[in-house]
């Protein structure tokens, strides 16, 4: 345990005293403090006071049989401290923490949907993930849920189309999604507009929820690896790495150094092509189709490298438990380096364009401003937080893979507008190029993979990876078999989606796509 | 003039209806090809040599598609506006001299410049009506954006169009075109540049393609249209683009007039007209490719704060220059 963790443990036991029921460790070396269901807010309060930048990283529910365990994973000083509490299954009620942490809103709604926990005092505890006509007392992630053939008719045919069409008074109700040209993926945003000004936004996600967390409990760890990779096509290596690191922590195995470097390589390639995809898409959203076409052309270079390295263009299936699946052939290193040099030159051109093109600046500067305070309150992660001047990056805070040995900078901008969020990504591409060059120069020799047992001993682990869109969070609980007891995935977009309401309300309707795209939303991630 | 064969040929075949529609489709192909090449794409390649028949194929395909009229649209207006906007753009085209004279020879009257510009505005109003009658929020917003934008650029466009008329001392568009020994684009370049900018707004091209910004409001005023109505609405937009370029050619580039090397002057004039028009389309496509879309409030501010004062200034400058230039006989 580090100094900060010791301090926090001391502080918590000081403040809470006898309220602490138990202190346990989540692998690798993360504190988890159990309190009873009445004093979880005291514990959270005490934790929030330790760091003004503290926020909720994830809220995990676990079915323990008679009770449901709720784990509040709090991010403070760059590390995760977990407050755990239990509520009885029959009468699952707990005080909402949205008054302490605004960003807990969606996390609580998700747990309410999937575990049937009622959060008292929550401002808007409506369905977020499940369909409107899903049976009322069927909570999919409870172990006893019979979801083979849910009786949907029991609930009647609840349709949300009636509320969609009603325009109240002066305001026109515009529905963006589930099918809309600005959204490639199906989610719904109801905008109430007055002329061209957006007055109110109501997001609704869950249209393509696939129940990955439930499906993961029915598969072995190795099968789950393929499953979690398919949560998001773009950042698939991040999901795979995050899951593998969590499982490796429970297994207590150490990955060979060469594998760590190769993981860093694929993670940075992931980041590059994700950011380039987004920047091109941003061009499309503000009607700058030339930028879109140019960016996506250059992105092909990265895709080609990924194909050379892994054999696949998109879903790489490169990272595996115990290392990586394929070695990096020596002869490809100079090829990749040459392509990186070419890309670096192009990034200079794009940076000039982003900074100087008048129409592009008019559409993104001072649009969708998210202040640093709001960013912290809403617990946003990744480039969205860094664009608002919050200095957070899991790669620096808790280095994994080879990031501890690799020199790189965290890119932050203080403006907090769409332009800043896009610039963060543009600069991060350049940083990624540097990281890749460093990795290629310094990759150690040796094995790239070790064999691991299929049966995983009982234990729990949490792991975080800095995905292109921000902090990706995994919680894995093992019960000593080849099948996990619980896999919790908190994707970056799920943490960021709430901030869209904040940045778009009061703005122009023409700015909705521009500010929305600057969050780099990935709904395939959000609807696990 | 009696209704003779030549008149019918002029109106229906060349330089009338058939020529205008086919030429519009050709220009559409040129636009798509230029834009694609600028954006590192191929553009149409499949239908006909180098894909030149693609716009025609698109049009014919749309004609065969199912025609759906949503139940709560304002029926009559919704059904009529695609045809009205198409026909009014084509009708306006008939007044422009294409091969030395316009298609309706007898309707070549003093002041037809004002008439043509008015018709263009009315045709734009039909586009607004098409969206407004759709009773779809996207269409409604697209339609109001058409009008908001029209308020911004229409007055500057009129003002700028009078500068060539002043230099030619005539409000007849044929006379303006034929009086340019030196193209007015070279004589009064500031007016030319401003006119091109205002025209981009009129034609709803980047950075002013706000009324049908697909990432914000889907298809704008076209959203509810399908089948043959959509085909005519799209064709009307394409004719409008060619018409806009044609007005630039007539006012600033000397119209169809140019050197006649041998044979029929009709052929050469039509050729010069087509070449000049394509040049204007290249400029317009270039602007489309290098700009992002502005916001409607930014356009309104830009129109009233910059475009309008600048066009008044340019008119004043043109008058000043004209008083000095015109006496120098032979210059104009």
C-alpha cells in the first residue's frame, strides 16, 4: 500500500470508528471498506473531503444471495478507494448519493434497473437501460432472475411515443435518435427547443443493451475475453487489457515484460485510430466533409499497422490472459516507425488547421463549455475532463503495462469547450506516436506470453485502463471456478454522457451535434 | 411572333428545357466529381463514361420509388411545391441568353434583370413552403432557416447585381452581358467576390448549407419527401445551382459572348457559356470543400454586419469607378 492509501485508511477509521464493519483488499492492493447501509454517506463524505478532485468512478452491484452488495468506487488522489455496503434483497432500499456526487445519477439508475435497488432521494429514477415494457419485478443481474423468456405482456404495451409527440406550449419537442443521421448508434435525446435554442434535454440510453455483464457470468474467463472485446469495436484492446489485468491480479501472475510493451503498443494504436475517427467525425458534424475524408484516409495507416501486428483490422484479439497472442516480428519495426514519422508530419498539418481555420473555430470555440467545477461534479473522465483542465490520466496515476517506464505528457486544455476537447485528442495522437516510437526502440526480448490456469481462485479485483475515451473500469469477482461470479464494466462514455445535458442546454440547436461529438460518445460501450 | 417550329424548338430543346435539364445533370456530375477528387475520393464512376450518367440514373431511380405523402401534411401545398419550385427555376433560366439570345426571344425586355432576381427569390420561397407544409419538426426548422438565410443575403445580392447594370447603363440582362468587352469580374473584382459569397448562401452551399444540415435536422425541408416529388425537389435544387452560376456568367463574365472562330455563332456562344459556367461551378465547389458549416445566427450576423454594408460600399465604389471608366470609350 502506498502512503496515500495508508493515510486514507487511517482517516476513514478515525472518522467512522465503529461504523466500519470490515476492511478487505481488492486485488491488486485496493482498499475496500464495508459499512452498514445507513452510514455509507458518512463514509463517502469523509472520502470526498480528502481530495477536492474526488469523484465516483463506478457503482457496482453484486448479488450475494440474501443481500445485494453495493460498492461505491471512489476516485481520490488518482487511486480507487471502495466503500461497500449491503442492502437486503427483499427490501432493497438505500439513500441516494446524488446530493453528494451529481455524477452518480446514471450509475444509480443503472443499478436500480439491473438489481432493483431503490435509491431514495434520487431526482429521476426512471428506466435507463431496460425497455419500458420490461417486466416490473425482473432484475436481470440478480442471480435468481429468470430471463430466458421474460413475460413482457405482463406490463402491457407501454409505449413512449405519446410523450414524444406532445409539444408543450411554446417549446417544440425534437427527438434526436434512436435513428438520426448525427448518431451512428441508436440512443435517444429528446430536445425541447425554443426556435433555435435548446431548453431541455432528456437522454435515454439502453436501446442496444446486450447484457454483456450477465453473459460474462455464463462463460469461462477465456471466453469472456472475446466477449468483452466486443463491447466496443474501437477500443477493443482496452477492454481486453483491462479484463486480463483484473484476472491476472486475482491469479497473482506476472506478465512478462515483452508482453507489457506489446500491450502498450496495441493500446496506443487503439487510441490513435479512435481519436482520428472522432476528429474526422467532428469535421463531418460541423459540415466540414473534406476534413472528415482526409482524417479517415490517414486513419487507414493505423489500421494497416494493427493488421500487420495482430492479423485483424479492428477486433484485434491480441491481448490474452498471461500476455499477448502474437509476437512482434523484428522486420516490421522499421516499417511501423516510417509510418509513424509520416503521420507525425500530418498531425502538424491538422494542428495548424484546427488552430487557424476560421469556420471550424467559429463552430467549436466557446461551444458546449464545461467548466472545471462541473467536470469534477459530473465525474467525467478522459479527454472530456482533460479538455476542462482536470489533470487525470490512469496511465500516469496508476501506471499499467509499460506506461510506468515510458515518457509521455498528459495533454490538458483549460478552455473546456468543444475545440479544447478536440485539441486534447489531436495532441494525444502526437503523444501516442512518441510512445509507440519509444516502445519500438525499447521493447525487451523474452517470452511474450505465459500459461495460466483455467480455474481462477476466489477473489476480487478492480482494474482501470485509460481507454481513448477515458478511464475504463472493470470489477471482476471470482468464486474459485472457471466461471466468474460477477464482471462489472463501467465504460468511459457512461461516465461522460451526463455532461452532454450540461453542455448542450441553453445552446443553439446547430451546436448540439458539434458539442455532442466532442464527447466522443460510444453507445456500443454504454449499452454493454 | 407566331408559334412556329423555331420557337418550339428554342423553348423545348435548345437552349430551352431539354438543354437546361441535361446540362444541369452534367453540372451535377462535375460538382460531384470535383468535390470527390478534392476530398480524396473517386466520385461517380460506374454509370456511363466516368460516371457521367450517374445524376440521370439517380433521378430516374427516384422517379420509380414509392411516393408517400404523410397523412397530416398540408396536402395541396405539399404536393405542388416540388413542381412549382422546379418550373420556376427553369422558367427563370429561359430569360438568360445562352447561345447569344434567350429561349423566348420576344420576352427580352428592358428591366428583365429585376424580373429574374425576383423570380429567383420567389422560387426560394417555394422551397420554404415545401418544408413548412411537411409538418415535421426537422422540415419546419429547415424551412425557417431557408427564410432566415434569405433575409440575410437577398438584399446584398440585389444590390450587387445592380453594379454591372450600372456599368452597362442597362437593366436588360442580354445588354449587360453583351456590353462586356472586358468582363466586369476584372473591372470590379470586389463586387464579383461579394456576389460569389452571397450566391453561396443563396445556393445553400458550404459554409451556408444550413437549411439542410443533415447532422442537425436530417434532410431539412426535404425530410418528408419521397419518390418523384423528392426527385423534382432535388432537380430543382440542381437547376438553382446552375441558374445561380449562369447569372454570375451573365453579369460578370460577359455572358455567352466570346470569339467566334468559324461557322455558326450559336455554337461558339453556347460553348463559351458552358465553359464559363463550369468555371464558376469549380469556384463554388472549391469554397464548399474548404469551409465548415456556419451556424444560422452567425450567418445572420455576417449578412447584416458585413455583407450588407460591404455591398453598399461596393456599389458606391462601382459608381465612382463607373463615372470615371465609362467616359473612356471602348473600355466598356
